[in-house]
């Protein structure tokens, strides 16, 4: 790793975005379409990655997105994103999604996910990004888990053998090579 690598805090990449679920955003059950939510998640997380890297970014991967509760027509959706860890040119971004039925004063968690982005230079080539420095216990937990999540992504994409994933060896019960 470069000795002069810049650093940034997760709070410096924090982005919050609020959307109102309108009829065009819903399916035949008047629930927010999953694709529309994923679109919003991609936008908010891309902005967080851009703020961290001060570069244009492209989406490299999206982790599992599970929906805890349906988001209904008329609900207000709040998406919060921040970079949890940066590698050489890639960044993991966590997105937390809450929804609120404002007239009923009912707020609930919808889901959370991790997106990975790659920063690009002016020629469209991957470029180095600042390292992440954590300040809170929660940030440290996300940071530590990011390496395991990254190795799992690489294994699932066929870009890493399970035996090469040092952080995951205990999960896969793999002995040292």
C-alpha cells in the first residue's frame, strides 16, 4: 500500500436521499417496485462513492437485497449511504433504507445492502482511492466485515478460489494451503 495514500472518514462520504413513492413507482399491489428501490440505492451509493473518491465511479457489484417489509404507495423512503471500506480502486458502500407512513406516524426499516464501486480516472481506467479511517465501533465493525464480504464476492464471481480467501477459511472449513 502506498505510504502517502490519502484517508477519509465514513462521515465524509455520507449521503441521505428522500423519495416519495408515487403511483408510477408501484406494482399492481401498490407496493414500491423492487427495481425502483434498487435504482434509488444505486444512485445514493454512487454519490457516496464519488464523494469518497472525488472521481467518477461505476457499479461493480451489488450484494443480496432482501425486503423486510413492503413499502407502500404514499410512503416516504429515506436512503442513507456511506463508504465502509476502500481497497485499491474499489469501495464498498453500505445503504440503509427506511420507509415511513407519515399520516400514521409509522417508520420502519426496509432493508440494507452493500454495493461496490470502482473509481475511474479521466481515461476511464481504475484509479486509487483514499483509505477509510473509522471513528466509531459501528464503522469499525462494517470495516472489518468488508474484507470478508469482498472475498465472498470474488469467490462467487469466480475471481478467487475459496482456498485463497484467508478471511473466510473458518467459514468454509479450509485448511491453510
